[in-house]
C-alpha cells in the first residue's frame, strides 16, 4: 500500500496538491492581436532594425514568440533506481523527482516500487534498497500512473536527469510494458551539460557525486532516487548559472548547449537582442558593411538567435557568423512576402554565403517558325507562345533529353538546315534511311501528323509519349540492356519534369491577376491576402475578420487596374518565385478570392502531375 510519507508535495505558486500528487498549471500570457494594413512590396525600402535601435510600439517583441526563458520553464528532475534488469516490468525499485521553476521547488515525488523479483545483493549494497524494504511497497502498475499524473499536462515541461538516457529509458520502458502512454517532453542531460561547463581542473570526472561536491549541493547523492534528484537540481542550477554568461537564456538555447560552439560565437548572441519576433528577412553584415548572407523566417528573432547556438552546424555558415558584426532586418506583413523578397534580394545582391536563388538558365522546347518546323531548345519564351512551349527546364541537358524523346516518338525532322519550300533534289540524311524522319526535304510534304503530336506534347499532354517511352524502357530492361534503359528513363524524367514545371508556372502567368486569402496560422479570425499579377507577387497584407477579405480585394482592383501582360513574362519573374507562390496558393485552406482568367487555373485531365515516374531494378536511381 502506498504510504502518504512516500510522496512529498509542495503547494502554492499556481500548483495544488491533490491526493498526494502535484499537477502543473502553466502560466497563460495574454497577447494583444493588432491588425496590420497592406503595403505594396518594394525591395528598396522597408522597416529596417539595427542592434540598439528602439522598435515602434506595434513591433515590440511579443514575449511568447521569443520562446520560453529559462526562468519560465518548468523542469522535472528525475532519478530512478533499478534491479539491474533491462527496462520493463521488473526493473524499477524507486522513482524520485523534483519539479522546479525559476529556482523554486514546486513539488516532489518519491516512492519505492516492488519489482516482483529479487534485488541482487550488490545492488542492495549500492542503493540500500533491500528486498525487505520493497516487500510492502506498491507494484509498478500502481506507482507509474501516479508519476505520469505528477508530470502533468504542461507541454513545455522539460525532463532533466543525470545520464538521461538511462533514467528516461527505464521510465519509458516501464510505461510500454504496462501499455501506458509516457509523456513526450524535451530532455536535458546534466552529464552532457557538465562536460561543457566544468573543467578537469574543477572536477575529476562528471559523476553526480563529484559534481554535487563541487557545487556544494545541499543534498548529497546516496543512490536513492529522491536524494539523487535533489542533488541533480543543485548541479543543474549551477550549470545554468555558468551557461547564462555564454548567452544561454532561453530553452531553445539550453537544448543545444551541450554541443560544442565556439565561445566567441555564443557571445555574439547579443546581435539578436533588438530583432523583432515578426516575419521578414534578415541580413548578416560584415566588417566592411558588406552583406554576407540573406535569410527569411516567420520569427526573425528566433531564427537569428539560432545562428549563435549549436543548432547551426553548417561549416560555411559558421564561418559567416564569425565574420558578421551586425544583423539588419526588413519586416514584412506576411511570410510569403518575406520568402519572395529573400529570393529577389539574393538574385540582385548575390551575397557570398548564399547558394540558392542565384540566377539560373531556363530553357523551353518549341517549334521553329518555318514551313517545315523542327523542335528546338530556346532560352526565350513570349507570353503569346506560352501554350506551345514546354518548360522551363533548368538544365540544357534535360531539355535535350526531352527533345530527343519527342523526336524519336514523332519522327519530326531533326536536321538544322533551312529547307526550301519546294524540293531541290538534295539527298536525304541518315534519319530518313533509319525510318526516323518522313524526309520532307525530298517530298516537300509537311509533317502534319508529327506537328500535331508535338503540339499536344508542348501543351502538356504527355500521356501517349509517356506510355511509348515506358514500353521501350521495359523492353530494354527485360533484355538486360540496362544502360540504354537508364537513358530512356532519364528521358522520361526530363520530359515529365518539363511538363510539370509548365503545369505549375504557366497558369500563374496566364491567369492574370490572382487574389487569394489564407487564415492566419496564429491569429484567430485574421486573414493573409496575397495578390499576384502574371505570376509576380505585387501585394501582401493582413486583414481582421473574413468579411474584410472581399472588401480589400475590391478596393485593390479598383485602385490598381491590371496592366497588359509582359511580352516576356520570365524576364519579370524567376522560377523560384513561381515555385514559392504555387506552394502557397495550393495549400489547404487557401481560397481564391479573385482571378482574371479562372479557366487558366484548371488542371488538364492529361496533366503530367498524375504520372508515376518509373524505376529500373539493378540501375542506380539517382538523377
């Protein structure tokens, strides 16, 4: 039977003792939601914050958005004693735990457990827990549910243990054996942390007894669960005191503090102090006022701060952070606006430590304008020819692979020479001899059937050519001609990739103006509104109340009439922007409020999106 003296509780400070247990009641912080008015995107201006500058009232850091400070976090320090068995029904002999927050003890839990098997003599000598002591103790199935209740429902509670893998591993294993759900919480290991903050000159090793002696813990470890948990609390608080001088002030910092980070990098965490917890882009600035790196985040403060912790593991970025002397930010109304602005700034400014979003070549497949057209790869596509231009392809090799597949399927001529309107007696090339071309150079007859096939493919209808190529690939694979089968597979991948790019980007351009709205992820009854013209983001804003969405759309349309389409749309917008916008537009819960050409957003029945790309057994699948 469980004795009251075996479960110690402390009341007060937002907690209440109930049937010998303590349940956490986390603080609730109120946050005022303020509407933000719309503003057109302009990469040349914006709200720029530099370290030390005062933020306006509406841009002050919202405390909840910064993540929990260490003084706000509830830590549950746990320790267990065992029989030496592997985690399960018969391993635990004692559980001890201390719940603390802000340096104050909120409650304690302690109970012996009857493991149901004899405790080995050497274990009893080490812990003092004998078979006689646990003979009248409750079984695991009576104690573990009480401990889980003691953990409570606070999702931000953090487990702390000295060698956490052992203690938490046994608790989870016991819960699994009883078919109980053990609380999933973040975990901090004082062994790992102590190795970062205490030197060999200070402690001979990182055993709990050595650390407790060094920090002058009020309780000495005794291999009893509650005593060891209390000693771990004092060690943990001493560790936090040292980490504080290294800029570890929030839970996110603590969770990666055990990893090795150069001290000078941790000390640069102050560069994030005045950065707002709002969406936008950030720029790391070097000693000569040069832009080293540009990034984006929905919470600028948290993202920038992460660069000064062990969460950042990229070598080149670590080098960049070491060079940086300040961080500038541009606040945006929405996350999608920040993402698009990042793409544009990286393209225009080319920061040395950014690799993505740099200008890339783009290629389209289209027919030449002559009596006997041929298929060609071009770097230019006009608005009027979007319907009959396949792509964009981001690599010339992929464009050529798709072109070869189309030519082999349609028997379209491939020679580069300009053919006369009437045959002039020239001999046919080898393509005609191999039955791969109708030889219009000799017959003067237009390849109408070939043109029709090609045009269907250029419009995105790749069903037939896909089946043709798939059959050919299977035949080659069956005859163990794997090299040729792989080449055919690469052609399919290239063709379908170009068709998918067309299906994704062309509608956004041809639809004219699109105004779409999405519920805000964090603010109730608040909507993000995004406006695009010919695939280019031109406006982004937030409105409060759903009935304001259509009002805003009508007002925007009346004040900003849609201009004529650009002759060369891809000169105005990058493929990265279109990918970004497409991902946002087709998310769940996004609603199209207005579109100039709604039929352009319809998906063809023969869309390339439905095609499952093949694999070849025995062939490397990497592209």
